[in-house]
C-alpha cells in the first residue's frame, strides 16, 4: 500500500506537470474579458479588410473618372466617390493599410530602441545611465505633437517625395515614442538584477550581452506587450493628425488622416459626409479597440493590476 506521503508527492508532481504556460494562462484570462476579445476580432477584421480587401475591389486606387465625381453611396460605389471620381471604399481600405503599417512599424522601432537603451541604462548604471536617461528626459519634456508638427513642416519645406515620407514618419514617431518605453524597461531591469537567476548568471560567468539579450529583456516581454499595444493607437492618432494637417502622408498616397483632410471646406462637410465620416469612424473604432485590447492584456498578464 502506498503511504499518504507518496500520494501527496504524486499529486504535487501531477499538478506541476499540468500547470499551464504563461501564454496559455494569459489567453485563458484574456478570453474572459469580453470587451478585449471583441476588440481583438474587430482589429483582425480591420487587418483583413485593409490588407486583403483592396485585391477584390473592381476599382483601381488612382483611377479618376470626372463623370462620377462626388457621387453619394450607391450599389456601384458603396461609400460614394470623391472629387476625382475615385471609389471611397477602395481608398479607405488602402488608407487603413498605410495607417496600420505606420502604427505597427513605429511601435516595433520604439520597442527596439527603447528596450535596448533602457536595458543598457538599468544594467550598467553610472555615466551610461545618466546620459541615456537625461536624453530621454529632454525628449519627454517636449510635447510630442508639436515636435512632430515641426519635423513634418521641415519635411514639407525640404519637399521630400511622397513615397519616402511614409518611412520618415515611421522614424519620427518612433523617435518620439522610445523615451517613455526606455524608462519603463530601465525600472524593470533594476528590479530583475536583484533576482536569483541573475546571480546565477554571475556564477556561470556569462557575458553582459548574453545577460541583457537572453535573460533581462525577455523577462520584460509582458510589460512590452502592453505598452506596445497602446503605442500603436498613439502612433495611428499622431499620423492621422499630421496627415490631416498636410504634414504627414500626402496624396496621392491615401491615409485615414489625409482622407479626412479632403473634406476641408464647408460644402464637403455639410453636403458630402461620405468623404470624412468613414475614415473618422475607422480611426475612432480602431484606436478604441487597441486601447481595450491593451487594457485586457494588462489585466491578463498581471492580475494584481486589475481595476
């Protein structure tokens, strides 16, 4: 007969074996948040519409037809046409492709720069920490939108071609976004350095590069996921504001911001709502969905932070 002690040991072993991974546990918690799941599926729908939808459109992006200019929504043109006779739905889908790409690309650049600089700052401390953090403080002391407006005005003054502005705007947004991320990562690194696993890396004699890239930064991934999700929403809003003012993505390349700028007179605003309502609604719903998904990820990754 098995003793009670051996039975307890087996139970503990089976519980340890069956314990779910962090990703699976996070998914289970996220699944319970209905708003976050609705937001996730809506964002998935937006991605499919933006990146796959234009391939099924019978209208070319830049094809103009003055005989169909400023037509209201109809069976032929579901969201009407603009002042050049272009199909608004096709341009809306292509604009979503541009706006979402800018948001994601600037987020990845911000994470890359912010996490590396924050990890280096928190690990080495001293002079390196002071230089990186003072630079971050200077950038954070300048309001982000005015700084982006200045850089956008410089691009317009230099007459940068439209096909290159897209990539420069990604760099601009990441330049504004990395300081806050670097400060968060630095705080996490300072805490992680005191953990037992980091003392084990000292005993094993691992190099600084391996400690930072293979042990410290991977342990900040839950924080990076939440912050990155929220940064996408901020980047989309900033790009839309720049494009609306004519300082971001410029025609003929469509974005949600410059589509709203197309309705810049009272006649279009009053008589032709199909020109500005669809891109406005797309920006609003996308940003709200990203924020709700970010809140859900935060609650799922760190239950102690639940509201």
